[in-house]
């Protein structure tokens, strides 16, 4: 007896057949269309080229400016107190007319920049009391990498024996150390190559110095660096 043979089911003739929708034809490319595309392409290329050139020039100028700034960046001059004497504080009774001698050095650390010192005035203080002031030097020019020695004298104001300031100086003198403060007001102008700046800047220098009972500078104050402020 033969086995049954499997046959596929007959198709469902009641189900509608799916039909593919016809695709619209692609738009027709005209000559004007291609002309516009070429024009837009050339414009974008020109803009990118101009931007690239501008950025390259900006980078080159930036590098040049940075190199110039490194070589020409200004540094403040350096002041060091080298000598100070106030022999009048060794007097007994009161402080009579006496001279204060100041000796300091100015170092210009710049490699390309010179400095014009148009004016320089020194004041000597004991605590907050002004003891004397005087112009130190007239105008002078200091070249790059140069050290200048400045020597000046200040007339000290007499102090009677009853003055509290003099009594305080005598009290400090008995300990072997009397502290004074030197303040200098300076007008400076810079010079680069053959170009001289017309506008002057105010410079303030403050030096602290200690002297012994004989009025001579103590070793720990020699070559002491003075703070410099520029306005």
C-alpha cells in the first residue's frame, strides 16, 4: 500500500495581488543647474583659500610678535644699597647739622632696552619721620646690561635732645642697631635702538638699611636689594 503524498495548499484567489507603485522619473538636469553648481563650488573653494591664507598670516604675525616680546620685554632696573653712613647719630645731647651719605648701584638687566633717568630724588626716614631729602643726580642714560654707581649726600635735619624721635634713635643706638629707610622718586623713559619714549614713568624705590652705633652701615645691609615700583 503506497504512502500519501503531501501537496501544497491551493492559492487563495480571494486575496488581492500587491502591485508595486511606479517611481517618479528623476528631475531633468538643465545647463543652468550645472552652471550654478560649478559657481557654488568655485565660491566655496575661494572662501576656504582666503580663510587659510588669513589664518596662516595671523599665525606668522603671532609668532613674530611673540619672539619680539621675548627679546624686548622690559625688566625693572635693580637697585642695591652698597653704602650708608650717618655719623651724626653718634653725637651726644642732640643731633646737629650733619650729612647722610648714600651709595647704591643700579643694574639694567634688559638686553635691548636702555633707560633714561630724567630725575632722581632721595628721602631718608627714621620710622615715619623725614630726616632730609635732596636731588641725587641729574639726567643720565644707562645702556642695556649696564651697572651704574650712584653716590649722594643728604643734609639731615637737626633734632633737639628733647625731640622724641632723637630719643628713640639714641635708644636704638644703645642696642647697636638703628634702622633707616631710603625712598627714591625717579622719572624714567625707555629707549629701544634709536627710538626714545617720550612719556616718562614714575618709579619708586624703597631701601631699608641698618647702621651701628657709629652710624656706619652694618654688613648685613650691604648689597641689600631694594623693591622697585613703577606707576
